[in-house]
């Protein structure tokens, strides 16, 4: 699917992410009917022309909602001869002549990537920064909709919370889709 933002997918020349979701449902159905345990490895991309921090937040929320935790993500790099590269260098969609937002700073590119892997402790501080920059501080906290806690939580406090039965790390609920990483 490469992304979930309709704006970004359109610039990529890709169909809606609902097509990918429908494929996943059919794949799971047919795999189960055959008695097979098979996995889908999604391919998502950060920092493609058209992807701003809001689009990256949209993708992070989708990943959380579907229980997906990608181990590998692709950062956009210009490739000669592609429409995406043309958009990257010109800031314009050559098909329509419309302006296209292009993430150019290394910091923003790193923040978009961190949002895709917000669940990894190494990326959490940068993902928090990205959420603040996008005006989405509502996604920082301990509520069920939060992507990240307001600060780092040590393993000792996680274990103590589990022992008391009141610690619920975000995204710990497993879904069928969550198995497809």
C-alpha cells in the first residue's frame, strides 16, 4: 500500500488503502480455509512528496488501529525517471501543475519515519516531537487513543505495573492484522 493518506496515494499513482485492507481480509480468509498460517509483510514509505507530518500521523494511527508494527520502512529517495522524483525536485505534480508539499529537511524525514515506528523505544522521543509539531499532542498520554506515553517508561515500571495488573502498554492488544508484520 505504501501509505494510507488518499492525497499521498494519489500522488504515488496508487489505489486507495481500502483495496489493501480488502486484500488482507480475503488473504486471511483463504489462508484460514486452507489451514495455513501465513503473514503479510506490508511496505510503507515515509517522506514521499505530498506527505507532511499530518499524513505521517494518519499512517501511524492506521498502523496502531490495525495492530501493525512494521520492522522495516522505506524512506523516499528520488529515483531518476519517476514522477515522484519530478515532484521532489520541482514541488509540482507534472500531471496537474499543482503545487506539492515536499519534506526536505533531514529532521522532518526522521520524524515521519519515527511516527511509522512509534512503538520502538529508540524512535519514541522523535515521534513525540513529531506529534507536537503536527499539533497532535492529544496522541501523547495514557489514554486508549494515545500513540505514546508522555515520557519514557522504564522496564522496571512496566513490570511493576503488570504485577499490579494495571499496566496496559499501547498496542498490546493483538488483532489478526497485528500478526502480519
